[in-house]
C-alpha cells in the first residue's frame, strides 16, 4: 500500500501497522491477565491477533480514503 501512495503519505502506511500492533498487544495484555488454562490463552491470542488485523484494515482504509481525496484535483473550471 505504501508504494502506491504519494511520498508525503507513505509514513501513514507504516502507522497503520503500528496501530494494529498496539491494538493487538493491548488486547493480548488484557485477555491473558487471569488465564488459568492453555486453551484460554490460545483463545486470547487469537482474539488479540484478529483485533490487530481489523485495526490495520480499518486504519488503512481511512488512510486510502484520505489519500484519494487529496490526490483528486478540485474542479476549478
């Protein structure tokens, strides 16, 4: 995604990954707080990974939409 963005917007593609990692780590920390079995820990990891992925997709969609609005010239004629 960062390759097709304008030069000024490429940092935003990296930030989407940082947002997803942050959401995943936070969800993992909350989900494994009082885990007593291995199955519950695995479920918490799966949920945290899914939430991180969803955060990346949503933030990338927002970035893509904002970059599209800036790239489209406004009709001045």
